[in-house]
C-alpha cells in the first residue's frame, strides 16, 4: 500500500475567504476524499502584522458553508479547530535548537539598516540582492561584541553550496532551483517567531502531509522548504502548484482587495447557493472529461483527477457563476427559493417583517413567478420592482408597443372585461383576456403585448394572468387608465 494521503489547506488569517482561496481548499479536499485520505486545516498566523480580526473565523465559517469539513485539528472542546502555528512555537523551537547545534543554522546580528545598505550596493552593481553571508562564520568574540551592543539576532538557515533542488510538480512536472540563487534565509525573525517557510516545513513533516497542493505563488518557497526537509533527513511531500484565479483585469484575487465582489461571504449574502458555488469553483482551473458542467460534491469526489488540473490561469467570470446559480435555483424547491429571496424583499422595504398569512401567500406567489428566471436571492428586488411602485415610466421599447393602432381598443376592451370580473384568480383573468379577444377580434401579440406592457411596463415577463392577479385590481385599473390617457 502507498503512503496515506494527507493534505492541508493553510490560510493566513489576513482576510476573508475568497474564490481563489476556496478553490485551493476545495481541490485539497476533493483530492483527499477521492483517495480516502485526510483533509487538515492549519492557520498560518505567524505574521502578526498582517493578521486581521475575524480573518480565521471567516476562512473556517465559509469553508463549512461551502460544504467542506476537515478531519483533524486542534481539539477545541470536542470539536476540531484548526492547527495554529502560533500555538506551536515550542515545537519549532526544538528544531531551531537542533539546527543551531549542528551548525546548519546560525545567528545573524545584522541590523535592518546594514542589510538594506548591502542590498543597495548589490543593486547598484547590477546584481539581484541576496544576503551576502556576512555573519555566516562569526567568531566567539564578534558574537560577544554584538550581544554587548544589545543587538538581537535573527536565525538564518545555512544554504548548502552548489546544490540543485528538483521536484516533480503534480501540475507542472519537473522544476529545478539552484542553491546558489539563495542567500542564507531567515528561519527565525528577530522577534523569535519562525518564518513562514521554516514553520511550514516543520508542520508538513509533523502532520505527515503527503501532498501539498497550493497556489503557484508558492513555487519559489518550495526549495527553501525542501532544504529543511533535507537538513533533518525527512522525505518531502509531493508538491503541486496550481494556477491562480485572476479577476477580469487578470490580477490575482487577493484577500486584500476588500472592495471586489469575490468573497464567499458576499455571495452567501446575495443569496447564492453553496452547492452552486462549490460546483462553479471546482471548474476553475480543473475540467472533467466531457461537456457536462453540473456536478454534486459526491460526483466531484468520484471523478476528481489531479492530472486534469489546468496549467494556465483561470479567470473568475461572475456572469458564469450567476448562470450556474440559476441552474441550481431552477432545481431548488419553491420553499428554498423563498428562503433565499424573501429576506431581500423585506430588507428593501418592499414587504414588512411581520407579514400576515395573506401577505406571506402573496409574497410566495410573487417569488414563484420568478422561480425559473431568478439567478440569486437578492435579484428578486430588481425583478419584482414593478409590483411595488405605484406608477410606471414606460420606456421607449414599451412606447413602441403602446403606440400601435389597435391598442386603445384592446385596452378599453380588457378594462371592461377586467372590471366585470367577480373574482381575480389567474384563471378568471385568463378568461377575461380571451373575452377581450372575442370582443375586439384582436389576437396573439396584438392582444397580449399591449396588456402586458400597460400593466407591467415590460415587453417580457412572467405569466401575464398571474402577474395581473398579483398586481391586484386597483393597480391594474389605474395603469390601464393611465395608458389610455397617455396614448390619446
Ligand atoms: N487568486 C488565487 N487563486 C488560487 N489560489 C489562491 C489565490 N490566492 C490565494 N490562493 C491560495 O490560497 C491559499 C491560502 O493563501 P493565503 O492565505 O496566503 O491567501 P491570499 O489570498 O494569497 O492572501 P493575501 O492576498 O493576503 O496574501 C494558498 O494555498 C494560496 O496559494
């Protein structure tokens, strides 16, 4: 039997979960589930300057909302929380001590100003700046002197000379780096906190991670992590670097772009369906065999094959997401669609919070009229606007219809039939339109369009008798009379 599959999603708590982060988490999850392995969450929170309040909570909450469950983590009262790097500092310390002792790491006392001066000089000489190794081999006396001066050291990893680091990337095949391109890099910062690359390598080993699937911005970190694995004689995991998700301007989606519509929370609040997002995100940078685009989580788990990960970046297309959500809304029950959309009508002030049974029934009927068309919950407000405003401003398209010759006759005829109705059911309204046809001898578009446009202001729309039924007697009459006046 091969090695047990254990993968991880390792967010820094620097902001909310966006489509790009979620894609990385989801591919790890699918990979683990496909192979019967474990999916682990680890918060990489060692860069306290960048951490934001609520960042971790958001990452976890919206992963759960998308339907991802992790298998393992720190025990937080019977439930698994994520592993947190800041809670593992003792573990890292043990390994730092070992490398110092073995001479594979050393203390560097250079100040930020000295380091900057060094880089400045290298740039001036046309070189790519890298640490010169000035404090690689300090004498005991030099060290004492720096300590007396009160300098605090960072700890650097002693990069081996003339070595090639090669890994076979799951997505990109063989990738190599030369150790000569790296200066001795900081393993532990002056504040005593390990750097990202050091902590990641220790954790991936300790957590027995078998495959590291992450965004391609991490490719250049990989050799540093391999150096740590090598220093301890550990086997490195298999790496796979996935292409990034870009926005429409071809820029990487980033947590720091707070004003862009790209966060899972925003889509939840707009009334998107988690299964639709899951489906959509999985198809960003990965494609199944065949043309089919709609899959459940279980189906994805069955068919997920990392061989089919794309090597060119995927552009996040919000219009495609909207389309996909509509596919899911169409399949959802009316009850679910009401749950997604009704709160938005209330929030817009179109309906009261304390609806009585009749109002609720009216609202449900209204939403059901748009069940097929609705792309996301909040869209209901825009789609149903015509039901909540007393007057309509007929646009150009509408006026073209209303100016046709037969319109006064049709509308007067319909107004008469409508006024004589004893009950306002959609069936009765349908019958009154039929009766108008008989009386006026106009039929088809010539009959329907003026009635539709006069009552709704739109040339396309939901079932006409149902819409008229929901608009109610007063509004329908007022609109018909208004149009008759307008076109006189
Ligand atoms: N645009 C993106 N497309 C695909 N994966 C991404 C994208 N942005 C981040 N990731 C991946 O998400 C995981 C978590 O990364 P991280 O927490 O650093 O997110 P981030 O959005 O890059 O944050 P920041 O923008 O603050 O650096 C990493 O594996 C990273 O590669």
